[in-house]
């Protein structure tokens, strides 16, 4: 799945997102307006849809509110997994196998542990190759 950035600041977020996240109108995301980004995972965190993306000025992925983007390629990777937990802060999670099925991988990736980074980079390569040939 690919998206185009339509906003790089918190000004692009609706009131619900602003009230349920740590973001403010002044936040500046490491993204470029009109650039195209590949989605490596999706989650619903505090009832807000977010995308796992490598920002323009980053080497590793971070989670960004979906409202900052418009979907331009709806194709998802064939080996994506999904989990739903109604009573969790992260109520829904889509992505590569380890993201969804391995305990702590989600948190470890946020914490930038070596193992989580290696797994992500392996899955990133697979997703990029898949999207290149579809």
C-alpha cells in the first residue's frame, strides 16, 4: 500500500485525533508534502488509524496519523496479518507476521532494539519487492 503525504504538521489533524494523541498543531512531522510513502503496518491506537512509515528524514519507521495521507495504491502485501483486541490501547494491528504475532515486537520496534530492527528491515525488503512487481 502506498500513500501520498497531504500534510506535514498537526494542523492537518482533526479535533478527535488532537485530543487523543500527543500531537499538537505545532508538531512538524519528518515528511515531505506530496511525497509517496510505503505502508509497512497499520494500527488503531486510541481509536486513531496510524501508518508505519519511514519518514523522509528517517532510517527506521515511525507511526503517523493516517489523516496526513491519501491512499494512492490500495494493494497490501500478500503476507499481512491482522489482530483485534477490543480492550487494548492498540485495538487493531495489521502488518508483517512478527508485527502482529510476536509478543513485544511492536514495542521493541518503537524502542529500536537490534532484533526488531533486523526483522523490520527483512520484512521491508520483502514488501518493497512485492510492491515493485505488482
